[in-house]
């Protein structure tokens, strides 16, 4: 299979219902499920390469978190927050009828997975193995400021190549990519506008909740995330871009000693965050997920 199936699931929010899109690879009857969740401004097609590599082993499901990709935008931007995303994922898991699953989460997707894996559940968490891609309970403030500077900016491009050049200028932390790889990552990020140009496929309002984060709120959130991390029982792989400005080496090392005592693998020549497109990165994740 070279292309995924696009499906939707209805989820509840404070104003009513919204549709969350998800991309599905492999046999829909396969009880072995892998859920892959993207970063703040991205969408589920980021995982095409990883999904193709694992579709013979798993039913691979890559949602577009609400406000991104082919999912609806929220009427109330306050809903763009981790607890709401976790609730959407619980709805998705019910749709998939998945009693156990593995999880790969990049940045925001890792925070969603961490939160979900920490929830008390009769019979234990549904998450069997957890991959956290360049994220942890402590998030460096400078990285959030860097990301916030471009999320809300109105941008429009005349062509895919022009968009790819701009997106690369703000994404060099993803590490080396061929032009073909970068265009493949860029195209699903875009949608046409009424004038025939291209615009990002996400709601700029996803950044609004970040504006209200004070130092006190950030400290409280960090404490809650560490408490959640301590409750995770699933074997955990932690990937860190060796030049990451979001996940510090100190935080990564602490994650190997606390909670699930994650196995840490650093990716040389990459910042925030590894895209899991390069063969060696795919192999690291595949080996962890498929090991006995």
C-alpha cells in the first residue's frame, strides 16, 4: 500500500461536536495497532515513511489533531490544549476498538501520549509501548518562544517550492533531508486558498493558549507532567535530537532514571525534532516496537 485511507471520527468539545481526521495504513482488522501523533503545527501525514515501514506488522493510525490537517477547527480556541486532545484520542481508540496499542508521539504528540499512558485504567493502560520523540515533562521556554513567533504569522505562497523553502527556513532543526523528502513532508501541510495560492493547513488560533502561559502556570504544568511521567508503566523509548532546544540533555537524562526509566537514543545532527523519515531513525523505532 502506497497511500493511506482517510477516515473521520466525531469528538465532543465545549461548543458541540467536531470531526477529527485520521489516516490509516495496513489491515483494518489487524488487532495490533500503532498510533502516531504529530507536533504542534503538523499533521498525520508526517508519518508516511514510518507507517509504510510498519504497515505489514500493524494497523497504523495517524490522526490529524483537531485544528490541523483535515480535521475541523474549533470554535473556541481554548480547546486547543492537551486535556482536550487526550479526550479526542480516547474517542478515537473507542472507534478503533483497540484494547492495546503502541504509541509514537512527536513533540505535542508525545505529551498527548504521555498523558494518556499515565491515566489510571482498570486492567492497566491501553498503551503497551511508548515512543516519545524529542519531548519530556520539562519544555525549554526559549523553544516555545521560537515556535510561537511563526505559528500565528499570516503566510501565503504561490507554489509548493516557495512554501517548502519557507518551511525549511523555520524547520532546520528537523535535520538533513533531500529535496524529495522535504517536498513530501511539505505538501500535506498546505491547502489552496480562494485566490489560487497555498496556505498552511492549520488554524493559527492553535497558538492562542500559549499566550496565557505565565512562569507560574508553566511551573505548575511541568510538575503535573512529571507526576504523569512517574505513573507510566509502559516500556518507553525517548528520542532526542542532539541539538534540540526543546528537550534538554538534562531532562532526557532525568527521564532515564524516573518513571518508566526510558531508553534514550540521541540523533546526531538533528535538533527539534527528528522526522522519522531517515532509514536509521525508522530502524530505531521499528526495532523498539517489534522487539520481543
